[in-house]
C-alpha cells in the first residue's frame, strides 16, 4: 500500500473554506420594484405597481391594490386578495388562498400537484 503525505496547514484550509462560505450572495435585481413579504402573521395593504408580489411564510394576509404582474406564494396559510393579476399566479405549499378580481393570469398550483389543497380563483369586484 502506498501512502501519500499531504502538506500544508489545516488553518490555511479552514481559512479558505471560511472565506468561501462568508462571501455574500449576489444581489438580486427586482423588476419594477417587486414586493417581497417574508414572515409570519403579517397583515399588509400595498400597491403592486405592475410588479410581482412574492409572499413567503405562514399566515400572512396581503391586500394588493392596483395591478400585479404576477403573484408567487410559498409556505402555508397565506392569503392574497389582488385587484388584478396580468401574467401568472404560482403557488407552492398548502392551505394558500389567492383571490383576484381582474385579469386573466395563468394559474399554476404546484401544491395541488403534490396533493395539497390551495384556492386560486377569480372573484367579483
């Protein structure tokens, strides 16, 4: 059996790994001022401003005024009531609710694909 000696300091190796891990992630650039609601139990009224509304968390209630380009939800128990959605509504997770009054968005319920119950529907104004 042949053995090979590894040379170099363990401290150098650990420092190199730490520098790699500590590097900040690249900055994300929002289109038209996309709005991100992240948390638990948040209740908020906002203007979508033709941008995307992203809701991530649990038991958040958001009223979106104006037109949203898209609505994306992740987590559980979130509710969004939107005046209008023009492109798409995409929902991950379970027990999510998106009601929209206007627009004809593509509805993509990723939770339902996995057997989870979500509600995505157009409602009267």
